[in-house]
C-alpha cells in the first residue's frame, strides 16, 4: 500500500483529496499548520471514509519540523503539495508574505524529498500561470504571460523550480494547473470554510444566502464579457480531488511520458460571476442581494480550460453538473450553521 504525504491536507482542496486517496486505498499522512483550517476537519474525513489519515501540525517552511515528519512517517512513495497562500487580492496587499511562504515551502519540501528519496511529486498549480491569455480556452501550450498577481507569480516560479529540479535529480513531477474549485463533499461533512471574509465567490454567495453577509460584492461589471463580469472555469472540488489521485497513479505506475508534465484541470466551460449568481438563485430559490463594486486588483478578465490532455492522459474528466455542485455548497453552508454542528465556526 503506497504512502502519500499531503501538505495542506486539512485545507479545502487538500481535505477532499485526502478523502479520495483514502477511498482509493492509499495510506495518507497529512501535514498542515492550520493557518486556514483546523484539525477538526479530520473528523469529517473519518465520517466519510471510516478512518482518518495520520496527521501532524507543522509549517512546511520549517525544515526542522518537516524533517521530523519525514523521519517519523516516511518513506513516502509520493507527495502532493497543496500548502500555500492562495488569495489573489491578499497577495497584492502582502506580496512578500506570499513569496516567502509559497516559495520557501516548496524549496524545503524538495530538499527533503531529495534527502529521503521521495521521487514523485504532484504540485498544486493554477491557471493564474497563464496571466490574461490572449486566446481561449487555454491549453498547456498556451504562453506563460506575466502574472496578474504575486500569487500567480509564485505559481509560475514554483513550476520553474520544479522543472529545474527534475532536470537535475531523479524527481518526477506533475503540475496540475487547475481553475476555480467550488462546492463541497456530497455528505456535507467537509467543504470550504474560510477564515474571515471569504476571498472566493461561492462561500461569499452561500454566506450571503444564509444571512451572514448583507450583500454580495461583484468586482466589476465593465469587463469585455457578455454581461460585464469576470468569467471563470468553475470545477467541482471532488472532481478536482480525483485528478490528483489520477496523477499519483500515473507517477507510481511509471506511465508518465516526460519526467515533468503539466495538465489543465478544468471543465472546458467558462461561466461569469453574474451567471453563477443566477444559477445559485435558481437552484436554491434563495435571492442574493448584491452590489457592483470596482474591479479587484489582480483579477484577470476571463479564462477557461481546454482539459483534453488531462481527459486523454489521466483518464479523468470533470463531469459533475453545476446544479449538483452549487447544491453541495449550499448543503455544506446550512450544515455548518446548524447549532448542533460539530464543525468549528470561524470568525466571519
């Protein structure tokens, strides 16, 4: 049974991927510093899977703590690296914090992987590496344009670091450039639970619908899109988690065609912010009061994926209907606001 290390395993995408890995029969070790999560998430994972992963609290930028983890739980057959700061707007306001955290965590991890002989890496990359693409949908061959935010630039730099490391060592790696994950596990035991004011659209939608926010903010209605709002490729987080399982299996079975591969992980369909708001209202019957505010620095106008390479090579496809995705997000929001819920209530 292969042992997989998941950094940021208590986070939104990480927790769903831990579930998918456990259900696929892998042994999982999760490490998280709980900067945007809590260890209580493992209770939800255990309810879904009947077991929880081994887990440790540690910061991935701390070499001493991470070396202890490698000694205690290794050897690892593969590593999935999620742990990073991820909010575009916040990265514009705190660029040095993003560079220090996102680059140092990867460097620490790669050095320890080399030291301990862990030779397979799946990296959590992002469509932000493409900047504002001139042609849509983007493919893996689309130009890497200047990033629109420090967050996007950290992903570009991290991919370059991985590429150089692969060329110089025995490491084999896959970067998954994914688009905008939304939704929650169908059980409503795990989902997206941001600290403070949500930086992502769907938790802001659900918090507004349930009354935690008075109004939803739409950042800009004057973009060159059909309704003036930004367009994104919204992918179900559970489908996204399955892509990571497929990437791990590809590396461990030796089916990779190059020592470093990249894949777009999206649906292939772009939806605008206003379109997603209307879809949520239609699906749930909950009206969403919203106001148009100025554009947010760092946001790109529109992007969506051509996922055909991932469909073909990883034998993976995102096919969950948007109705089911938004319904899962709403079920999760309702659950975490029940007075009897065991899910921690972050300051909102």
